[in-house]
């Protein structure tokens, strides 16, 4: 693990577990679920509990450090560092793989909002389906 003193945000107390969770998210190529984060943290530190990971994630989310994406139902949530760049994901409903969208489906969308002064800050898009592998498996059953 590299020295994270420069990247770990000020204002959040640096504990060993918080640093581990942050580092896992920093090195993740795609958003991770809490159990996935937990298993990666535990690889380096057997003393961590899943409930601790959830608590740390809640703290990071409320500090705006981490983005939580909930897909389809609240039992399926993914976490990623808030890199202040706008990204969307598609989720496979069979294996729960998360795949990054290369564009924004809302780019050319002009919202019609009843209140004309409404100030839009952002949007969420839920995209779900079958990944390449699951699609093959499922279509071969028919
Ligand atoms: Zn799949
Ligand atoms: Zn977008």
C-alpha cells in the first residue's frame, strides 16, 4: 500500500480501517459492493468486520468522498470514489457484473420540468440487462 497521506481527504479521521477501505476503492477498476470491499480489506487485515466497512462507507458517502449507486433494489449497492467525473454503469441482473457506459444517455436529453427555474444538479440512470456471458448462457437455454 502506498503512502496515502497526500490523497486521504482532510477532515476525515485517519484510522487504519478507513485507510484500507479508501485504498481498495482507489485501486478498484469498477464500483464494488460492500461485501467485495470487505473481502479485499480483509485480505490485508483480518481484524476488520463487515459492519465496520458499512459504517466507514456511510461516513465516506456523507462526506461526499464516495458515491453510492443503488441498482433496482436497495439490497444491491455499489461504491466508488467520487472522482468528480460523470459516469454511468449497466448492471447484469444475472451475475451482477457492473459495466461502464462509455457515453451519457442524458447528454442530448432536454428535461421539461414544470418549474422553469428548477436548477438541475445531476441525474441518475439505471441500466440493467444481461452481460455478454450471461446473454450467451441464457439464449442457449431457449
Ligand atoms: Zn452476467
Ligand atoms: Zn449522465
